[in-house]
C-alpha cells in the first residue's frame, strides 16, 4: 500500500464518500499506510518528547497521558522553553499531601537487558521540590511487570533554576519488550510549592558489549610489572571502568619471579566473578581467557593476584585487556 493524495475534486459536494474509490476508503488507506510508517520508525523513540504537538488543542501534549495530584496543575509552557517552542510544566501549590502531577509516555519498544539512557532537560522555580523520572516495564502483551516496575532512575530535591540536561541510565528487566517513561513533578511527599519544567525527553540505547577479539581497552598492565609486597591473599593489581553493559572477553597472563605459584582472578566491583587461574611460569606464557557476562555501565573490571608463599616472592602479570565484537564509540 502506498500513500494516495486526496484531491480537491474528491471532497467536493456530491462526491461519493464510500465505495472502493471513495473519499472514506482513501482516507482509511492513507491512515493505515501512515500508521505503518510511524510504527516502523518508532524504535527507541520518545514520541513528542519535546511536547511540540498538541493536535487536538486540549492543552496536553500528544502521545503523553497527564495525571494530576491533589491541588496540582499541568500545562504546556511557551514563554521560554529550553528546546523547540514548548516545554511541559507542573505546579505544586504547597500544602501537605498536595502535589503537581505526572506524565506517562506512550509505549516505547525496547529489548530486555540492553542498557538505555533517558536524556531530559529540567529546571524549577523552587529548588526543594521533589521531582522524579521513572521507567515502567511491560512484557510483549503490554502487561506491566509486577516486580521492579516502575523503577525510579532519577530523583531530586535540589533542582536548578536554569534549564539543565540530565542523563539517567537503566537496564530493562528480563522479559521487557516495552517501556513507558514517567515524568513526576512536585511529588506529594515533599511540601514545597513551585513549578517544575521538563523538556526534550529522549531515549538512547547504549552500546552493548558482546564477547569478541577486538581490543576495547588494552595495555592495562605491562608484562614487566611485579608486585613488591605480594600477599598470600588476593590484592587488586589493575582495574578499568567500563561504559556499557554486556559480555566481555578478558585475557591475562601471570608468572612468578622465582619459586612458588602465582594466582590471578577477574573481579567485578570487588567481587570475584572469574575462574581462579594459576601458573608457575617464570616468563609470560599463554594468556588465560574468559568470556564473562553480566557487566553494567559503570562497573569496574578488576584483576586480582596473589602468591602461594607471599612476600618476598612476586607475581608478574600482563596481557590484561577487555575485548569485544566492536570498537567502543
């Protein structure tokens, strides 16, 4: 099906509305076509994220659902928006249990366990207002998940007076196929009167690591390094903070300066996640390699080492890198 323009002659008085070539049929076909186009372009998009469109002129932005707390109001703001011609505002009137309100976006298609980032602009007339951003998780039938939804990914009672861009990361729960973004302005548990403004709400899918042989971060430890105060318990020798979630392929080698056995193990944020490896080699040998899943943006990938006999013996290590299936961008 393709889009078919409706001519002026076809809407003239007396022209047929129904029938295979009537105005009504053409209108339906065009709506079906445009709906399909919009659906195919809606991957990871927050529809009307800058609140520019209010096609029915009801004062609420299209593709968002407004809910108000007791005493609260919510309106489009056009005096000095941060992005485009409009922003959205909630007013908290003050008073115990009163509040502003919240907006829920339309459904947004996502994949489970793939890290995302909600970007938005926020400012307020009262710094102490409580404002939040939440993510609601839905399965393929668009039923909201019972546990973990909604998830609060941003909360503040120290808000800027000028438009400020924020980024709030999250990872969709298992079985999630759709999300909704909820913008909460002037939450009811904080009695601070004022106006909160939201604008330019966007969703970005973060790069996801998959195990591969492309070096994402290399040269983390040189093969000439030896610990000078080696312990018989594991000590951290090197670490790297990562930017994305997923699976990493992690090689490293270990060797000793003299007798005894050297040990190495991969840790995540101070917790062992890799297999303990050991070597009695006195020169760098073949690297141990592991594919380790479960990494999240902001995690620390760490290499811990120890020696069977402790000081004054030492362990050398090298070849420690983080590898994936694509270059980090």
